C-alpha cells in the first residue's frame, strides 16, 4: 500500500460510494467475520485474541455496511480523509500481517 499510495487512495475513495461494490464488500466482510467467529472465538489473553477481535470487527463492519451504508460511508470518508490516515492504515495492516504471519508459521522445537 505504501509503494502505490496514490492508487490505494483513489481506490478507497471510489469504494466509498454506495453501490453494488459497497454492498458486496459488506457481505464478504460479514461472511469472513462469521467464519472466524464460529471457528475461532477464543478469548485467551495471548496473541490469538487478535484473530478473534478481527473476526468480530469484520462481522460488525460487514453488518454496518449492509444495514447502515450511510453511516459506514460517513465513517470511511472521515477516516480516509487525509494521506496520513491512509499511511497509518497501511502501517497498521502491514505490522499486523507480519506479526500474525510470524506467529502462525513459527515452529516450536
């Protein structure tokens, strides 16, 4: 995302218009969240709780995009209103991806 920042900014701006793509992203997000919550709803106080929290966030975000699209568009427009927020989102997603990949593929002994 950081390498092609301009591309992702325009893609995010385009995705924040209500339509079929917005509905479909909400539906897919909700389904992914449901799958994670059903298969990995573990509230242990270690790194695995991140997966559970992400599942719930996907589920809730998907439901909001389907049921209250105006709210989701307003929040998304506010969050991604500046280049700094896009860079911050890319850094958070990248760091989380690296961390979960490290934990997921780490061999013990």
